[in-house]
C-alpha cells in the first residue's frame, strides 16, 4: 500500500469515527493512543467523550505499544482518535467515574471477548 493511500485511509477512518457510536480502547492496537493508554493502565480505565469506561488491563504498557508497532509495521490500518475524545470531563478528577471494571486480555483470539470494541 502506498503512503498516500495509508493517509487517506486514516483520514477516512477518523471521519467515520466521528459519525458513529463506536468506542475505541486507547490500548487497542487498532486505535492505540500512547498517553491515554498509559493513563488507562494506571487509572483502571479511560474516559470516552466525557464518560468513564472502567477497564482492567492484564499486561503492562509495553505489551500494548509493541502490538501497535507491529500492526503499523505490517501496514495495517489504524484509527486516529482525536486526543480530546479521551479527555477527562470538566467536572473534576472523578466526574463520570461510576465504578465496575471490564477485564482486558491480549489481542486477537486472546482478547476478542474482552471489552475492546463498540457499544
């Protein structure tokens, strides 16, 4: 795949993201966000458009980062999620935090059944 095709694919994916109700995990290799993933692992979840999504990650940060880098090196598409999407709501540190957790395993068949996709 040519580089310009990859850029176009990323832009199309980002536009599609804006119009759908799908939630993207910041540690998923398809939508990895370095800062949000680190925060999610340390904090036991992440914010998605102002709502808290509880999540327990079974691996340390390098596992998720490495999976993302392998995906990129293969030329597989990734979704760029705008940084503000993972931002904490304006009401303070615990706004929207509702408790409960979802366990997140690995990727592929290992993590297919664990909290990674849409809502």
